[in-house]
């Protein structure tokens, strides 16, 4: 399986490592290279910024197709997602921040075949709330990837008034 992880050098590092250990050939797209070791020679870096959409499109043309993609892309980057999607033949999982669960702006559940979504929520514990750790994010995103659910949440987004 050829998997593209956009933003894999940050909080999704655990996703990259786990997928590579599981046998995937993982390509990490970020401006700086992967620094998490070779992981059995199955991780490579694609040094690209997703904001320069012209450069992104050209560079991706020379990298072949991917079987699936996990993408953490800043929401103010129009165009990048569509370009990335063109080089993926199968499952696409978008990692979204908690703002995408705002009950004031209810979202549509993705239909079959559309990019799936995993929302990063928060954790309620011992009378207070906190954001997720990188490790919790990676575990939750991996679960979402394996589950096939169209839309899922890591942690919780309810009650919304208690987010940190
Ligand atoms: N709900 C929650 O609990 C929640 C939600 C979101 C974030 N967080 C926390 O907040 C921390 C910081 O979040 P973060 O957004 O900085 O995420 P991050 O995953 O730590 O870093 C962003 C990732 O995207 C890449 N990236 C950024 N801009 C890019 C660009 N223009 N082109 C290509 N790649 C780009 C970065 O690599 P390069 O810089 O090398 O390009 C990096 O791999 C995280 O560690 C996480 O723990 C928590």
C-alpha cells in the first residue's frame, strides 16, 4: 500500500511510524523532511509546501499515484486538497480541527466514496478539559483510517461549551 501523509512530520508522526511498521510505503509531504528514522526503509519525504499550488501540482505529477491519503492541511489553503486528491486512487481521510464540529455550523456526513473526515476534539477529565496530545491524535487517526467510518471524532466535542 502506498500511503501519502500530508503534514506527517508533526502530530501525525505516530501515524507514519505505525503505517510503515505495518508494511505501508509512506510518503510524508511537508516543507521539512521526516526526522523519525527510516522505519524499515518504508518512509520517504516529499519536500513540498501545499500553499504553492502550481509547484505542488507539477511536483506530484512526477511521483506516481498513491493508494490512500491522510491529510492535515490548514483550512485557509484553498486548492491544495483538490490537487492532492488527484494523485490518490483510494481512501482519503481528512484530519480536521475541533472547529469543524461547531454545532452552530452542522456539517454533512460524507457520502460513500467521498473523502472521509476525522475531527480532533478534546478530552474531559477530572473536572476540566484539555486538547489531545500528539499520541492520542495519532492513535485516533489510525483508528479512523481503519474503521472506514465517514466521519468520526477523536476524544469528544460535547458538550461544546466545555472545549478548552
Ligand atoms: N483538537 C486538538 O487537540 C488539536 C488539534 C490540532 C492541533 N493540536 C495540537 O497542536 C499542535 C500544533 O499543531 P499544528 O497545526 O502545528 O500541527 P503539526 O502536525 O504539529 O504540524 C503541522 C504539519 O503540517 C506541515 N505543514 C505545515 N504547513 C505546511 C505547508 N504550508 N506545506 C506543507 N506542509 C505543511 C508541517 O511540516 P513543515 O512545517 O515541515 O512543513 C507539519 O508536518 C499539535 O502538535 C497538536 O498536538 C491539537
